C-alpha cells in the first residue's frame, strides 16, 4: 500500500466533509445499510473533532430519554414549588395553635371563683344520676269552704252520665256533710241529719201476708229482694261516676276536705278516715241466709240477735241487699286502689 501525501489526505478529508449528505440521505431513507454504516463510520473517524457535534445531535434526535428526564425534572421542580410552599401554611397554623392549647390547659387547672370546671365524665355521671322530672300538679284556684257548694255541684255534674240522679244529693254544705257522714260512719254511726244524700222516698214496709208467728206469738218478716229496690238509684248513681275523674276531683278539692275535717277538732288527715271506711265496706261479709226482722215497737229490728248487735253502719249495708252491696264493693275496690297510690 502506498502512503498518501499530506495534500492527498487533506483532499480526502475535504471530500468527506463535503459529501456527508449522501450518507445522511441513506440514514433518512429508512434503515442502516452495510455500506452506509461503513461510510458513516469512516466519515466519523476522518471528521475528527469537527464531526463530533453532529454525531451528538443525531443521537439526541434518535433517543427520547433526554426529553423524558427533562419532563421529570420540571415536574419535581413544579411540585416542590407549589406543593411544599402551600404546605407551609398548615405548619404555620399548627405552630400558632400551640399557645392556645397551653392557655386552655392552664385554664383547666385554675378554676374561676364561683364556677366549677366540669369534666365530661362528670357531666355524663350527672346525666345518668339525674332523677326523672315529676310533672307538677296544676294549681287550681279553689273557693272558700263556705262558698264551695256551687263549684262542687258543677264539677259533680261532669263526673256522671246519669245527671238526673244528682237529685239524690243534698247540695247544701256539701263538703262538710261528706266529711261528717264519713267520720260518723267510721265510728259505726249513721248521722242522717248530716247525710250527703236525701233519704229514700219509699220507706221500708212489710206485708201482713208475709208475717210468720212463732210459738211465743212473736211475728217476724223475711226481707224480700223487692224491699231493697229503694236503694237502687243510689247504687246506680255511684256506678255512673267516671272513676278516674272522680279521684281527680277529690284530689283537686282535697284541701277543702281537710279543712272541714280540721273543723271537727281532729289532727289527722281526712283521707285516712275515708280509706278506713272503704276498707270496712269491702270487708263486710255477705250472708246467703234470708234476713228476718221483728217489730217489738215502732222500729224494726233484726230477729237474729248477733246481726242486731252490729253497728248501725254495718246494718245499713245489710239493708242494701246482696246485689246492691256487691255493686258498691266493686266500685269502692277501684277507688281504694286509686286513692291509695
């Protein structure tokens, strides 16, 4: 192989510099051919320092990594600038809250005068231990005892659906009559003068044909069911009262009943006497044997001496008759339950 002269080298180099478009066209035409690759390799070697920049630019055009790396760098810078800068605000707020928390803790330790610092546990405990609120009974403006008859009559008319039977009630000094009659009945007496009811118009009578004469010549009469019918209206009136409303009415007028009871010189409560009378009536025994009466004088008496020895109150209950007494017991049983509460 013959050596080239310096001039020939220069000319060869110049030819290579001027002819890179041919190699470039082969690159741009689609792929790397063997001839194009060899020419490109030779041209790179021959170009030396002058062809290096062109090779780097071609590599930059071929590879996408520089663009991707640049995008990532921009994203990191963007996130740091806008993200961390905005996050500085909550940090600032947290720092500003610390003194407030310290002040609250200090206030919890130092309780103000006259005010107790109640913790949540104490509040829950108070709520659990709180007693249910009992509704207050409405205050009713009552009249004076001496002027109470009209008010009692009007209230009594609202308690029964048999208002026509109120004709049996004496409407004069009504509360005092009830109190005195109850007190006497509790002692076994019947005070007709202070009775709250009018006496039956039909009197107790016997028929001569019903008379039975014994060996001693003493006549007696058996009390028949028809002879107790004179008490039917009184029992019907008692049964017609609304029990719940009747108890409420007594509760409303109770101060007047107690005042009337105190006028009799007693120190106890009238309600206790009323409950004792109800218990006495409920304890009265019923007999299945017919009752007979005799008339040694103007007044009738029971032929059975044991029955005649009973108190006037007990004998009055027997004169009501078996059916009426059962009805009275039924009503008073419910009243006793309600009044005892």
